[in-house]
């Protein structure tokens, strides 16, 4: 059983009311491997994964259990801008519901098609940043950090639309179920070559390196 305790990581009053979002227009997306084309409705997706600071606000307000990884001091100020990790799919859904109640707007997890369109664009590029990995683009195993990094710390890995950390840092929960709840994006534990946005991934049993980002519904969903 994970501990239930306050998890403040600085002044919560400094938090924005809602995450910074990027609108992805409706249209065709190239999904999967082998690739196929599917229509995806308009949606708005968070520019960054949910951070420890943001998750701490949720914990402080609701009394929700903190991730087991926070026992190592993960709620300290110097890690507040890192993505939260060690959260279950149910934890992520509970956060979405809290954000929906808090703002009056519909927040949820992306489905795998939406996540793929955000990462690959309408052209179906191989990686969020383009067709080839080059240089320091993501916090994957090769980066040698051995843990999460602050969100946005790898700007070379951003999409042209300005979405960060879609590859590396943490695997991200989706609302898609296929032989298990699907994650996307890979983490600091995964090699870059296994981190392609087209790849279907799952959470490890201990949830290490697993986080999430939000989508705001724009079509009544």
C-alpha cells in the first residue's frame, strides 16, 4: 500500500490553473507499424508530461496516494519540474477527473491514435523531431542520466508543433487497451531504437519510468 501523506514541493499557488496545451487539428494520421491511415478528431494535448509539482497539488487537495518512488525524496524542490513517475493507469485517470472538476473542462488521457498523431504529425514522420535520431534528442537509456530529467530539458527532441518529451523521460499512459493498457513514448530505461512512436509499449510491474500527459477534450468527449 502506498503512503498517503502531503507531498508539497513548493508554493502550490504558483501553479497554472490548466496545463499549457497544443491544439492538434482534425485530419488523417499515420498510425502503427506497418503504417495505416486513420482519421483523428481535433484535440488539445499538454505540451509536457504531468510534473511532480502538478501531481503534488492533486495529492495535497485530494489525499490521493503518492507514488512509491517519492519515498526517495522525489518531492524535493530540485525535482519538482521532473515528470511524475510510478503512477498507475487508475492514478492517472483520477488526476484527469480532478483536473476536470477543478477547471470545468474535460481532461482525459489520449488514446493511442491521438498520441501517435501528436508525435508523428500528419506526415507520419518516424520521430517527433524528424526522420532520424541525431545528437542529444531524448532522455533514453543512451543519455546515461539513470532517472527522469526536468520536462523540456531536451529541446532538440521537440515536435515542430512544440510538444516535448514524447520520446524519453517517461512512458505515457493512454486510454487504449490492447492485450493490456497501452503506453507510448518510452522512458529513461529504454534504448532509443526501441522508443519509436510507432511502437506499442506497456508498463513495468513496478511502474518505474511510467507517467502521463493530459488531453483536453474538444468534441464533447
